[in-house]
């Protein structure tokens, strides 16, 4: 292996170690379950690795990986998501004064998962990733006007549905639910010409929701 190739792979390992956990949490918000989120992350990292040489500056790598992640999630969502997925995970016990707040967060998360793919992606990028309208538009390859209209529609839908259920209509940034257990350490699964690069264990996100 050439010195340049070895240096490239070391840089990629460092990128995976530094950013995979954050990308996994974003993937979860886009997909709605941890197994799919891990698959989306593997796809994004594999494509990022294959494109590493032509990306040039290191600063361009994470935006590229995030864009692949969002595009892959949107395609998956359109093909497969037609409603809520059941769960066998029971919520943790909450103190009486926490129950109402927990129910409101559960209701919000349930309705976020039911939004159309683009609206959900816009909310995740704007309120969880804290991107600007311009950054969100560039990432999704849409206009800033579309970002504004999709955000407005999504928030109106959430307010209407939460209001119909008697939940608080104020929309807050989405919190990432805890998995039943921390996702098992994953491995990057590139094409045959690309060496397998191990990912570090991904810590469970610090959250305030259960998967619902």
C-alpha cells in the first residue's frame, strides 16, 4: 500500500471515529429505527470512502456524507414507510411530574415520524442539526423558498395533530429516543475494492424519549 493511500485511510478512520455517532443519531431521526439508521450510516460512509480522493479538502467530507445520508434516507422512506412501526420496548418509569412532559414528547415524536419524507428531513436538519435555511436547501438540493414552505407545512401539521390530541402545540427541537441497548459496534462495508474499515463503538445518545 502506498504512503498516500495509507494516509488517506488513516484520515478516513479518524473521520469515522469523530463523526459516526453524530451521523448515526441524524440517521435515526430520518429513519425512525436504529437498525435502519445503522444501514443508512454504513451506506453513507461507504460512498464517502469511495469518493474520498475526489472530495479534496477535509472540510468537504462531512457535508458530503450528510448529504448521502439524507438522500439515502429519503429514498428509503418513500419506498418503505407507510405508517408507524410497533415496538415491544416499554417506557421507563417516570415521576408523576414528568409524565405529562414525557407524553407530549412521545406525541411529538410519533407525529414527526408520520410526516412526508422531505418535511421530516427539513425539520431534522433545521431543528436537530441546527442548519440555516440556506444550508438545508443546499444539502437537500432545493430552494430556500421550498425549505421555508416545507418547514411551515410540517410545523402546521404537527400543531394541528398535537392540538387535536390535547398535547401542547409548541414545537421544540426533536430529541433522539434511546435504543433498547446501545447499537452494536459496526463495520464499514465498502465495495470489494475498498478495504473494510472498522468503526468504533457508537455510544447511545443522551436523550429524553423512548422509541415509540
